[in-house]
């Protein structure tokens, strides 16, 4: 009976992959062929227990031969057919997954099967993303590979400086985290492009940079007054999503203290989304064209953020030692004006190291976020004009009231 469960799992995985291939009109196999391939792999792995590795290797060679013959016959019958490799590789992977099921580590099999199906299903968006990328984008992505896979492993993982807070490896790890989050939003923008609606436009803006989104829409509003209400909504959504970004950063840097810090910040996120929801009823039926964002994987941007983060953690360390914890609020306000990431990561790191308690940590982060709201409101007035700026001020004033209430009354 113990062999029936691996067979059942293998059958299910094969059906899942075969279903996706069937919908693409694959000439090599579909809803029936792929389950047979996965079951064949499972049976070969079972036979290998008694016959040795020859049974598994023979099965793999047999599947490979079938695929080669099928492609050869298709090429003879249809000379104009352009052969591909996707279905063939998927078939070989299906055989391998079927064989691996016998080992009993099913979580690996489930994850691998899920990744295979997603990659097969996202053919259109992935090709669209590649077509949408220019040489500049490819260069920036390669720079992200450099800062992640080449620079990071080479940096020393030890603290330097008078306050023992400047760790090159840790600083660059934060750079990779922030660039990765922003790059996710940028990739999503490249996939959906100008097809994105106003809600998705705000979400992408928050993932990439809520401050940059505010500046972009403020400038557009000065040029095109009829989009004032729409621009305010997009800015509000982006500012709300910036709190989700803050929560992601806390979870990455201080996971043990995430629960203690996430609830008040999560309430602030909900409050900002509630305000944005009210604004949505004023602009239903409009469409948004997302301004072209700058690529966050640029090496120059990474170096600037790395320097800013190093400066903030040095200032935080110095203030904590010489001026006491109260001085951190001044640093939080100044740092949060233009960038939330550096102060959030710095405070989360101190909480993780138990140099400050989680309650003080979320207070400092929230204060920085309110300073950031004030800065963005000022930028909206300066760049978008008074008529537009007053709308942003009123929306952000509600957000500031909610944040101040949390600071005053949350235990």
C-alpha cells in the first residue's frame, strides 16, 4: 500500500503539467501524455530499488528517444514547423519529478512542479517583458546581478567604526533587499506597462517609490489639471503601499520581533487604504497612465542608497550612545523626509540586535513615515501647484491624524 501514494502524487503532478500543455496545443503531449511520463518515472524509480540505477537511466534514455523520434517525424511531415525545446524539457522534468517522488521528499516535488507550470503558463508575459526591455534596462539588470551575486559575497562580514555599526556586508545586504523590492515593482511595470489601471498604478508606484510617484504625478498635474483627483488617489495608494513595503523590510531584518512591531504599522496601512478607498469613489471611470519609472537596479542608485543607509546607521549609533534614545526621533524625522527605507532598516536592525525595544522601534518608524508624508505633501504643493497641493494636503492630513493617534494612544 505504501507505493500507491507516490503513484497518486505522480499522477496528480503529471495531470497538472499536462493540463497546461494541452491548452497550448502542444504537438508532443498533453493531458494524457504527461501523467504517463510522470508515472513512468515513478515506476522506473521503484524498479531501481531492485534492479539498480540501470532501470532509472534506461527509462530516462527511453523518454529522450521518444521525444527525439516525435520531433523528427513532425519535422518530416511539416517542413515549415519550427522546433522548440520547452515541451521536451518539460517532459524530461516530469519524468524526473515522477522518479523523485519515490524518495519521499514531496515538498521539493510540489514546489518544482509549481514552478514548472508557472513558467510554462507565463510564456506571453515573460516574452512581453523581454520585448519591453531596452538595452538600458538589460544593463541595469546585469548590474543588479553584479551587486547581488558578485559584490555581496566578497564583502567582509565584520563591524568597523567607533560605534561598531558599519558592517560592509550588512550594509550591502540591505542595498540588495531594497533594490530587489523596487525591482519587483519595476518588472511588474514593464509587464503591464500603460495597460495598468489606477489602482495597480498606485500599487506599483508604492513598490518602486512612493516619493518618486508623488513627484511624477505632481508634475503631470501641473501640466494636466483635469487629472488632479486621479493623481491624488494614485499618490495615496502609493503612500499606503509604502507601509506594506516597511512591513516587508521589518520581516526581513527583524523577523523575531515582527509580531510586536507589525500590528500598529499594519493598522496605519489599513487606515491609509481606507482613505484611498474613499478617494476612489471620486475618480471611478478614469484611467491612469503610469509615468515611466527609473530603473532601481542602476549601480549609481545602489551606491547612493548604500551611502545613505551607512550614514543613517552611523547617526543612529552615535545618537543612541551620546544623546540617548530620545535623539533618535530627530534622526527619524530628518531621514524619513525623503527616504523611508534607510531609517526603517536601521531601526529594524537595532531592534533585531536588542539595542532598542520593539515598541520604540515602531514608534520611530511611524514618526519617520509621518515626516515622509509631510515632505511629499510639500513636494505636491511645490511641483503641482496650490490647487493640486491642497487636495494632497487634505488626504495626507487624514493620514497624519491617524498616525498621531497611534503614537499617542497605542499602548
